[in-house]
């Protein structure tokens, strides 16, 4: 008899546990999500921007950004392993710190993930220009980020494609994404090998060196030139932490391998891509800024391996699409968790608005969430004229705001974790604080334009999530009928009792902390238009001190909240589920 099956009347019946295990995500599925999210338009569009901003120090921007993201990832992975929960990036702050902090986190996540599809759609439109389609970009120049009216139409259509592919059944979607991810990895690896093996000695116009001098422009480039954007997406397996296979190597090993492996691989890949670009530039060749093709495709033609240029131009379309697909897929699960927590309209996760029938089979695709996300992304796309150079930095800052809270949650709930986690308390505390401070410094070193745009978007998101339930009670003359259908709790009323309500005090602390960071970021850009790292030391110290104080206050208020409302945390099993053979 087959192991894991029961025979009844000569017919094998599947063990429900085995069926459930097969529906869970394997290590290859998780890597597909992580690498699919990380390898998008960032590597295609950021290398030349980093070169312009940081000059010969451009590679340091990739190293610094990658190391900070790896530090943040360790904290996020350890939290997801200790408390594995699909939709946990919203659910866990809700449990530890209350609904108001969770609303701030949810706003950052929802906007960052929804803006990703708009950002990647803008990049896809630029990629379409490199394939010969005209009138998408002003002057048909690769280094121009704005889109024409025609380009905006194409970008909107690409967002529709991303939505449509997410209507596939999950297993089919995961397999499609895995194949696409393999392609996305192969092309940049080929570019590196070919560029590094070829020297260029013909007479050619040399590239101007980057405008940045010193180390300060390197730090600015990390956030505002697309470096952080190129690394974001590593957390996508953590959005599904409750749906990872347990047999064989276990959930913890799968999550660590997928996230850490993707980030380490991305650091190596991006540093080598930047080094290859610098290698060609130092050999005497510069890309033509008037061309619609990417610099890598131009290098391929100039260096006599033109056969790869069409592949690079095709990848300029497929690579951003893959990232947009997995971000959109992950967002449906996070918003469903948000809906179940009554932080937004509960109808977004009901069977009626979550499932579609295909051939008599019900497929959970959360189509209502997809439509809302499409609307958010389209508004952002039109608001900035499809400008990738504005969307990517704002997306990066919103992602970093999302990355800040897991460290607070991990330290706050540590006393409630099983005994085997207690020995890691000191190590987790140090990593969580380092990650929190590093994120604050990156936000502080962003350009003022990127900072105020992302913070404004966050304020609007918070106002919508907290304000809609209040508007429902107002029975407005025009919108009253539609608003009555909106079903979410009035958590904003908790601010009235902020003195005795730790959840409200935690939210006030978080919002005040973000306001201070914004003011400090403004002062850096307004008072010193040509920043220098040494001159910035006092303000950097102030950012670090503010971050450490805010972190400690957030932990303290979170613990007080949990004392009043004990969290419901699904802890990881103490031992891996036994099996006779390892499962991938």
C-alpha cells in the first residue's frame, strides 16, 4: 500500500495531511517568489543612475544597500520562523502593538506593493521602447524616465496583464513565475560574463564620471538611485510563511535558504553588473543617452556579441513583469489578512469577492483586492506621469517603513516565545536595533523629493484606512449609500483615550518618529545642498539617537498592549514534521 494513503474498497484515498503538504510551498516555490521579486527593473535601470550619482564609488552603493537589506532580512526571517503566519507582516504588528500601529504598517505595505506594479509597468514600457515601439518616451531616450500619453496607455495595459496573470490558480501561477525567474537570472549572468571577458580598445567617446564626489553621494544613491528598490522583494516568501512545507528540511530551513540565498546572490549579481559597466566605461566606451536601448544592449553590439542584445531588450520587458506579478500576488494575501482583522472592508476577503469558478473548480484569487490594488497603482502612475525615477525611490522608502516594524515586534514578543528562543534574546535585540537604525539612516539620506512624496502617500493611506469608518457614520448626501457598505471598525476613536491606551501611544510614537525623520531629512537637503559625510555627523548621530529612543518606546508600549490583550500567536512546532524522504 502506498505510504500516506488508506485503501477502502480497493481504491486509495489520499491522507488529508499529505494533500495539504503538497499544496504548501516548496523551496523552489519560495526562491521563485524571493528572486522573482528582487530581480525586476532595478538592475536594468539603476546601474547608470548610481554611476551618475556616485561615480567610481558606485559599487559601494550596492554593497551597503545589500548588507543593510541582509541585516533587516535576518530579523524578518527569524520572526517569521518563530511565528509562521501567512499575511504576518500585518497580522504580527496587530497582535503585538495594536490596530493603530497595524494600520500604519498596512498603509506602507499596501502602497509599496501596489506601487510596485505601477513602477514595473513603467519600466516595461521603457523596455518596449527598446524593442522598437516609438512614441512611448520623450525623445526616445533610455535615460528619460517620463512617459508620453501613449506610454501611459501602454503602462496601464501592462498593469492589466499583471492583474490578469494573477487570476491563474496558485499552483499554475507559481510554476509560471519559477520559469520566468530562471530566465530573469540567466540574462544578467550572461551579461556579466560577456562584458568581463571582452576588452574594448577602439576609439569611442568616454563616459563622463559620476557627478558625485566623496562618500555622501553613495549613501544618497542607495535610496534614491534605485539600489534599495532593486533589493526589495526578498520578503515575499515571508508573506506566505504559514504555507511552507514542513516535511524534509522544515519550514525554517526553507525560509532561510530562500531569503538569504536570494539576497546574497543579488548582492553578488548587482556588484558584478556595476563592475562590468565600469569595466567597459574604463575601456573607453560610453552608452548613447539618446538611444532607446539599455546601456547593456548597446555594449553588446559595440563589443561584438550583438546576438545577446535582443535577449537583453526582451528581458527589459519580462524582468519587470515578473517582479510586478509576485508583488501583486503577495499583496492579495496581506490585504486578506488586513480584511480579516477588520482594518479595512471585510468584504475584500469573503468567498464572493475572493474566488472565481473555472470549470467547476473554485480558485481563490482575491479578485476584489486585485481591482483595488490596480486602482491604487493607476492613480500613482498617472500622478507622476509614469516616471520610474520618482516611483522607484518612493517605493523603496515605503518598503523600508514596512521593514522597520518586524524588529520591534520580535523584541516585544520575545518573552512569549517558546523556551528554545530565549537564548537568542540578546542576539535578536542587537540585530533588531541595528536594522531599525540602518533603515532610519537610509530614509534620512534619501532625496527630499523622494521623502516627501512617500510620506505624503503614507499619510493619505493612513487617513483613508482610519477615516472611512468615521465617514460611514456621517451619512453624507452623495456618497452615503456607497459608504454604508464599507465594513471596518472605527479604530481612530482609540486616540481619545491615548493616556491609558498603550496601542494609541505606540501609534503616536511611530507617527511622531516618522515626522522627526522627515524634518531631519528636509533639514539635510535644505540646509546643505551639497552634503558631505563629515559635516553630516551631528545630524546622523541625532538620527541614530532618535531611532533608538523610538525603538525602545515602541517595544515598551507594545508589551503593555499585550499585557492588556494577550496575542494569539501560532508558534512554530518544536520539532520538524517527520517524513521518510526529504521534500523539496
